[in-house]
C-alpha cells in the first residue's frame, strides 16, 4: 500500500487551519471537476482531492492521520502500525462525499466500517440502487462499424457487515454503429445494487473518442487532411484517401485550391437513419527548389503564369 | 469449454431520443419538481407546452446529469449550473473549431 500525502494533494502546509483546508479543497475541486476540466488526468486528480478532503476536513480523522508524522512521502510503501487508531474517539460519518474509487490507503485507514462509515446502509429500508455514470473512451473505428467492448469500472459495494469495498465491475457492452461523442448508452439494472431487495440502479456510459492520428469527429462528420502537389491540384487527379471504412479513390477537380473542403458522402458516423459524411481538407505542398534545374522551372512558371495571390 | 460471453445491449440515448417527463425523472432519478425548477431557470427547454406534452432530448438529459454532479460536488446552485453549462458548451464549440 502506498502512502498518500493528503497535505501535498491539497497543496497546504501540515499546520493549515480547518478553514484553509476547506478553501484549498474548494479551489481545487472547481479546477479539476471532470465536467469542467477535460484534460486526461482531471478525473483521477478530482478523486484524490476528494479523498484528501474527506480525511483532513474531519478533525478526528485528521488527528489520526497526523499521527503518522511528516516523514512519509507520497507513494512510499506504507503499512499502518498496529492499533494506530487507538485512543481516538471517532464519531463522525461520511458527509456526502462519493467514496467510490478512493485509494487502498484510504480504505485501509478510514474505509472499513471505521468512523461509522456506511453504517447507514445496513438499515432495513428498501430502495432502488443509485444510477451510475461512467465515461468510456473508444476508437473512431469502433464507432464507425459498431463493435463490442469489454470495460472494467470500479464500483463500491457494501458487504454483510456494512464495510465498503471497491470491486472491479467488468461489463461486455455492444457499441452501436454510428455512435458519436457525448452520446450515452443506458444499461438498465447495471448501476448500484438495490438496497433491501430494491431494484438495481442503471448505468449510463458516456462515449468519448480516443485521439486518432488521421481523423477527428465533429458530431457525425469525420474530418481529415489530404496533401496534394501543385500539379495534382492544378491539373486534377485521382488520389487515394484513407477513411474509417478503408481507402477510397477521390477525384480532385482541376484548379483545386489549398483549404478547399471536399465531401465524401456517407463516410462518417452513419446509422440506419442518420448520415455522417467525411470532409477532406486540401493542403497543397510546395516542392522545394533545390537544384538549379528546379529553380529554373519555378522561374519559368513565374514567367508563363504571372499571378499575384495577394490581390483578390 | 469456452465460456460464452454475453454482450449487453443498452438503450442508445442519441439525438433522436425524445423522452417524457416521467422518463427523464426515471433516467435521472430526480423529482418532477426539480425538473420544473430547471425549466424555470432556463436550464432545460423541452418541446411542448404543458408537462404532459413535454419532450426532452439527449442534450437535456446530459445537462441534467452535469447539473446533478455540479450540485453534489461543487455546491453550485441552479442559476450557477445554467451559467456553467452555457459556458461549457461555448467552450466545447470553440475547442472544436480550433481543432479543425
């Protein structure tokens, strides 16, 4: 188990006041909230911040945590000494934070029924389990054709004695053809287990696309860039263009300018009823004139085809 | 013997989604009163005139879910959520255009 430096996570000193703890948490929570911050590490960071705050905001937990001293470093191999929590009175429960996905470190020290955690869940009333949300990142190719994916999510469960444990939850899911980023798949009954025999909640999977070296999606449409030589653009040509469905031959009309966008109909993220297209933006590559002969050719072009591109 | 893997097929909530007030309450596990508050705040704009005719889109479903997370995690109130959602959508739009 790795040691977690909760003070470092919140960027505060060990002698910070409870108000400073709260302020640091609120500032960082706003900054790294996964709905607001779209960078890759934001979600993990947000969970770390929440975990740190869960401990430091509670004077009892904080005092127990402080007993480990200041010599531990983030990530260091850690084993709590026996009876580390002896002599502390713990009255507080959790105050609304979503504990799902907290670290092993947290779970070992504060999670397993200590501090009144999850005690409320052992009561006998019956209710539907919570709906769960998760974002999954898929490849554009998988959305184009439709596919099946095996995904593993972390889920918090409560055992017979009321202890919270996190468990991997593996699902095999069908990804429908033509799904786009931001759409959801609703899996009925795959959310949190119901309480007291109540029905399970639902699981919502939000789709996001992994970066692709050639393509990016805007809604149903796929965009890519194709490079042409000046003579291909000027004289017209048929070029091979990669699309999600494989290479296609595209006709370039004579006199095509750089920046022009050509459409390949129906080659985007299409479903049975909705069509997505593939848009190809033309880029013209200017060959370097290295040899004397090549330079001469450019000068010849300048003489035969005088043009001023800066006058419209 | 190889174990047969069963793939779950969910309901796709895409742009064709049209759900009623009852559906949206069930999907999001929220009360009709909260949906009404979100409509009053301009956070949701269902099609249709009265609650029986209301039809919500997938975009609205997403707005509700982000709102619930912002309320829970950051204690943002409804007018604040409406503002955040508008700004986030504008930001996404700008990022998309820049990505071209």
